[in-house]
C-alpha cells in the first residue's frame, strides 16, 4: 500500500515492502545503478531510492529521470549506509508517472532566490523552503482553530462582500456588478446591492454582532486592502484572525492575545520541528533561540505616551519625527520592540484621534483603550482594543469622524439592546508566519501573493 514518506520514516520497519509516490529531486548514477532522491511533500526529508540496473526500465526510463519527474516506487526498506538518513528503498519496481523536460524545468539543484521563485509561484512549493512554509502555515491554521475551540470560542464566518467601510475607505476594493457583455461603453456600474459594496478589510464589526449573542467568537478568513504600500509586510489579500469577546476588558484581551501567540509558537515548534530547523539554519540564524525567548518571557507593556517618551529619548534619528499624537511608524515600532525591550511589546492607550471610532474612549478622553502588539523583526503583528459600548459616546465619535450613523443602525443597535463591555483584536496570519519562520518578505509566506501590480496565478 502506498505510504507517505513522513509516515514511512516514522513507522515502517526495516525489511518491510513499501510503496511511495513523489517527485524526483536528483538522480545520481554510479557503476550500473542509480540513486534517486524522492520527495512527496509530506515532510522536508527526501527518501533515497536505489534503482538497480536489473530493473526492466532502467536503461529506457530510469536513466532519463531528472528533477521534477513524478514517479511511483515500490521496494524494500533497508538500512542506509549513507550519512544523513537511516533508511532507503531498494526498488523492485519504478513507474514514471509524468516526465519533466530537464531543458525547461525551472528548478535546478542550486539555490534559487525568493524573487525568482515568486515568478514561478506554481512550482515554488516544490522547494525545501517554500514547502516548509506551506506545512507550517497549515499547522498554524489548525493550531489557531484548536486554541479557540478548546477555549469555547465559536467560529463565525463573516462576509467577504461588505457594505461597511468604516476602517479604511481608501483601502477598500470596490465591487461592481458589470453583467457579461457590459462593455466599457455601457459601463454604468450597476449597483448590485443597491449601495456601495467592497471586499472586507476586517470582519470585526460583524464579529461583534455574534459576540453579543454567543459570547466568545472568532473569525479566520481572507481580508483585502487596496493599500498601495509595497512593503515587506503588506499584501493586498491576506488572512486575519479576529477574536471578539463579550464581557471582556482590555486586560483580558491582552492576556488572550499573549496566550495565543505563545501557544502557537509552542505548537509549531513541537509539530513542525524539522521545518523549523530548516528556517533556523537557512532563513534566520538563531530563530529557534529567539522564539524560545519569546515563549519564556512575558511580553513587555507600555502606554503609547510612555512609548513616545522613549522614542524622544532615543539616541537615534528617525525618518518620521516623533511627537505625541503621531501614528507610530514601523521604524518606531521596531526600535521599541527590538532595541529598547528586545522582546514582544504591547503598546496601549493610543490617542483617540489616530484610532478608529469603535475603540473605547478612556477617562482622560484623549486616548482610547487600544493595544497593539509589536514583535522584533516585524513591528505590528496584532492590533486590538476594547470596543465602545456606550451609545452616546459612540455616536458622538462617529459624527465627529463624519460617518453616517444611519448606515450603521445595526451596529448601534448592539449598544441599544443589552450592550456589554467587549473587546477583541486582529492577528495578521501572514505576519505571524513571518515571525515564526524568519522570512524577510511577506510574499514568501502566502501561497499566491497579491500586491500592487502582481497577481500572476
Ligand atoms: P499596519 O500599520 O502594519 O499597516 P494596520 O494598523 O493597518 O497595520 P490593523 O488594521 O490593525 O493593521 O489589522 C490587524 C492586523 O492585520 C495587523 O496587526 C497586521 O498583523 C495585519 N495586517 C494589516 N494590514 C496588512 C496587510 N496589508 N498585509 C498583511 N497583514 C496585514
Ligand atoms: Mn495598514
């Protein structure tokens, strides 16, 4: 029976007959037989296959195998004399499933740059690094659901098509419903929903609706931002995890966020040890030590006002000058978390003027109960807050922000009927994977990155 290489390495005894299927990484011939490295994507490791000259298709097929060809192999598992592997397969049969012309197959044995690999995003998961990212991403997704489900949170599927654009009017992709056949001439954008609609920039407002009924909820879905910022930390399409908790203040919100991050690091280091080791060796030296440090130390906490003081004291000139009231830029965030604290940092109580209308106004009136979590190497990984549950305060802030309260009747109703203190946050899934893998560019941690001018397949 066919077995995945990961399971084979874990459980198949030497001497047993096994069958694997995968893609050739390399072929090496010596004195009448060949060594084949086969990878099936179940794990980082390849299995070495010994194909002897006595195999019926040795001359006609096996000696023509090259990187990228797909094969099915059966044979006996035996102890391998070679360094770096315990077992190998002595093939009793090998079927070529699909050829890959070596003249054209773009993945050579040498290491390719990530920039080059982005141009072949349909093949890049076959490389060690991108395959490892894909497995780690899948595991983290699973661990996120486990974390919340085990704690009694319900997942809510918030809409991808949205008609509320509170957060970033400028960042929202707009939707039109041009029927087939509408050429540019007849392109009066037909308003399918009878009002402006776009792709969601956050599921938070709708998550609040469900928190006001189910208590603790979370969303985990795609998010879209038309921000024209070509940075190593922004995508036009990314995934976000947004828990929302009823009867919850900022303190519990921060605890859950810190617990979640620590849980995820622990989980991925346990269950993806081999892939994490690859990142540690080739992507970011010292990664595992850094992550263990994150797990062992509590996150630092300061208020925005303290953060500004620290920045003003810094013996360093920033590109963006610092004063109370500015939105912290990435250079400021990274200075604080990397140089001042050397560990993850939670910054709380930002000026009301730079934060969205739904964040709860503090007693000092000029700040809100916001919290951003900043991590070394990345900057902001989580943005969250306690939400404004007081109807009058909320409507006043919306009016001040020029938002039409009538469009948000449903949101305000939550404050009219059984309002409760509640809080939540948004964790960018790709920023998390960057943090965990050490990948410098966010484009490497999502299968098919979308950025300004780039969406090939
Ligand atoms: P930034 O200042 O870094 O642009 P933000 O303040 O716009 O972040 P939020 O609106 O608070 O971010 O979104 C919550 C989280 O989503 C962020 O902490 C970050 O992890 C992630 N995030 C935001 N924008 C993007 C993006 N364009 N691509 C990938 N992840 C993002
Ligand atoms: Mn942003």
